[in-house]
C-alpha cells in the first residue's frame, strides 16, 4: 500500500502528519516513510536513526569538449532551457538549467557534447526504531525536483519493496514535483485547514488528484480555528474526511521542538487511529 | 518608488498575513504584487474585482500531426521523458510528461512535430477592497511558476505604482530557491524574511539568506511565533547578528493569525488594538532603512 | 575603455535597472569614441528560465571592461561573468546612467561580485 500525503500549500502540517503516522503505524505493521519534499526535506528533524545506506542520485549533463568543438553555435539555439551559452570561443554548460534531454549531445555534429553523470541529490536510507526512513534531498541550487522524485521512487521499488505500508511526504503545491510524487500512489491524503486559504488550496489539490485518477481523502488540521465551510465542501464533493486534528498552541510548541505529537496529545493519537483504520479497510 | 520583497523559505510562517497587514497599514500609498503564484492566497483577503486578465504562455509542448506522421518511432525512442507512445496505434505526446525540450521537433524526418506555446495560466491586475491595486496570477494544474511569470507580475505592478504615483511596491515573494524567487528578489530595494521559531524555520532561513546575500539586497527578519521555542529564537537572533540582518520586532504566537485568515481579514481588522502598534513599529524600523 | 550599464531606457538620462538578467536595456559607453549605444534587451521577458546567462552572453559579445548595475547578478550570471575580465559595480539603482558614470569616475561606486 503506497500512501501519499499532500497539500495544496506549505505549512499545513503535512510533514508532521506523515512522520507521526509512520511512527504510529510501525507499531503494528512494517512501514516505510519517504520524504519527497526534496527542496526542503524536514522529516529528518523528527526522525534520525541509524544510517543504512546512502545513494547519490545522478543525472546526465553535457560535457563540452573544447578540442572537438567547431564552434558552429547551434547547440545554444537548440537548448530551450538556456543551459548552453556560447561565450566567444567557449561553450558554457549551466548544470542547474539543464533538463537532461540529450538533444545537444546527440545532435552535435562534432560530437563535442558527450553526456557525463552529475549529482542530482542524495537518497538516504535510515532505520529508526524499526521504521525505514528514506530522505531525498535535492542538490542546492538545482530545480529538477521531479527527476529526483522519480529516482527515489525507483530506488525504494528496487531496495525496499516489502513493507505493508509506504508513506510518501510529497512536495507542497500542485506543480510538477507534487504530481511526480503522488502519481503512483494507491491513495492520497490531502491535508488542509478550515480557513478560506485552506479551502482554496484544497480545491486545487483535489482537482489535481482527480485529474490523475487516484482515490483520496482529506484530513483537516487545526480544527477549530476557522469556520465550517471546508466540511461543507467535503460533504458536497463526497470526499471522505479521515480525521480532524484540533488546534492547540501546545501542538505548535511540541512541533518546534521536533517532538512526536501523538505520544503527548490524545486527540492526535485518536486521529491517527482513525486514519490507519480507514487505510486498513482499503486493502 | 521603493520595492520591498517579503519572502519565507517554508510555508505557514505567516508571510501572507504579514503582507496583508503591511498593505493595510500603508493605506493607499502602494501597489501589491502576489508572486507566490503556487499558493496565491492574498486575493482571499484583498477580494479583487474589476480585474484585467491576460493569458500567460510559457514553455512549449510537442504536438504530432497524425497526417504527416509515418510511424517511424524515432521520437518515442529518443524522448528521455517517455512522453511519446503509440498505445492508441498513433504516436501521441503525453502533455503531463512532455518537458518541452524540443528534441523530437528536430529529429522528426517528416517535420510532423510542432512545438506549441503553452497557455499555462493568467495574470491580472485588480482593484481591491483595500485602496491599492493587486497584481496576481493563476496557474493551471501541473504548471510550474517561472521567473518569466514573476517578472511579468512585478513589471506590471511596478508600472502601475509609477502611473499611480505610489511610494511602495510590496511583493509577496515566491518560495524556494529557484528561478521564481530569483526573479522575485531581482530589482528589490529591501527584503523582509519571515520565519517561525522552529527547527525547520531555522534551516529554511539559512537557505534563503544565501540567495539574498548573492543579490546584496539589505534584509530584515521577522520571527513569528517567537515565544513557542525560546531556544530556537535565540539561535535565530545570533544568526541575524552574525549576518548583519536587521531584527524586526518579534511576533508572538497568536490565534489572531488563523482567525483573521478564516474571516478573510488582515490581522489589523481582526484585532486592531493588538496589532496596530506592532505593525507600526515594524514599519517604522523598515522605513528608517529605505 | 568600454563601460556597460543595465538600464530601464535609452540614453544618458535613463535610470539604472537594478535587475541584471532581466534588465530592459544594456547601454554601452565607449570612452575613446565618446559614444553611448543602447541595446534593447526586452525580448528577455519571454525567457522563462535562464535570463541571467542570456544577458551575460550579450554583455560578453559587447566586450566591456566595466559593468554598472543594481543588485548583484544571480548565481548563473555571476558564474559566467566571472569568466570575463570584468569589473562589476553594484548598488547604482535609482541613479541616471549619467550620474552612475560620474560616480564611477569619482570612485564612489561599490565593487561587487
């Protein structure tokens, strides 16, 4: 069972839910937590554990061969990402703009742009009290979140397939990276809050997940801060409400310390129970 | 006219709430640009109307002309994004997977592939229930924010501010450290970073500051929810001191933030007695610097 | 010596554009010829990603020895500009090109990069 946790915007409690759910779930089943918020992976703040494996994710970028190049100047015009720049008698490659499409490399008439491996990020596998935790971190300055997410999913398919439950902490938003993270999930939990912002962002996320055709449900965080509009929306759209997490200052305090919430706050423990039993019935 | 950009590394730090409060505090002497296009929320408070919308095109998508295609399959074989298949008996491009690199366009022996500019969203200039103009944008699903869109939104906002003779342009900046945030920062006179007193708040602040430093734009820091974790707040203080970042008055944890959002208000409307002095003091400190 | 400016318009009275990659115009003053040339860079608006490198490439072709701009150029542009023998002066935003040139001659500008 692959479960993705996503949200229309950041700061809704996505990572907190993913981490708490994973730690709670592993008490009864084998569980894998994957942090795919590759630009800002924060799951590791809550889950440390022992290092099992570290894998360098790579992609290919062109490597300019000055001796072979005839300076014909075609490659910069082919590259629609502006990753190749001709400066006088030099071709410069901008690694952070390259999408690894191979066009320049394979079309270069002088074969002066062979592809070479370049670091994309790091996939780290840790084990924390019986929980497998994989964190995927994009190299600073790079923007290619989606390829790293795909590689991370391929990595866990190859090395870590045997878990009862996989929980994916997806990147926020509804852009490319979020789609890459959730598109192969069996079920998506959309987490939001009962405010106009939360409702607005939830609607966008719902549209996206529906377009992808993946079954999904909602968890409402910070219940009590706003109004009931979001619950009316869920009802109207027949979106299952898996759980509500109450709004308490104590939660923000525990979060800021990196503490495990469900062990301290009974309502969160109950919410997690509800979510897990819902997921259990899906199998 | 001075351009002030407000950014935060992670979501949920109160950046948008602060933007709205600042906009209200400055009354009619500003134009606001919402460049946080992926989670554009300012309009929920500003209630834009009389919008002037323009379609926004960015990047390309490959399109195969079935009448010209001879089923050679070269495009499908060479596409690194597995975006071309003939599952339906006809070679077609998957719009979600296509990265718009244009390689197939060059390869096709029959010139059957064209690259079509993609309409990815809209940007608009609107009147608001506050006295200022809001320039904002809306993107379609799966579409990424880009430096181009941010630059466009900012350019319109800037021109509007000049035409209207306003003193300030307040920009709600994009998150992350990529092209959109670079375009958000580029041209700014001043940067305000909003963070929260948590571990993730600290690591995100470090990342964005690296970027701001590169542009050599003077910056100030607001610590939101400063009282929930005094240890972290102290860490933030020493970071600011070391990096010569101006520390603005802190904001303590308050239910007024979610309450304001839930009512579609700025915190100055929800609880003026409490927040008016805080925002005034913050603005005074900023104004001295610009 | 040739001096490049990022500017929001043409001519000596144009203001310095604080943006490097997305500057509207590039102005080049050739001191020997006493000639100011304006180059329209507004096509950069259509560039989604990589505006910095594109503009840096243009500057390279113009071959100035000094660049006067507003903010420091972003990472990509900075790495390209480093390859050139170019002195970059920043924080000239708000000045006219004329005033920026004068300040440069009086050694009043800040060396960046």
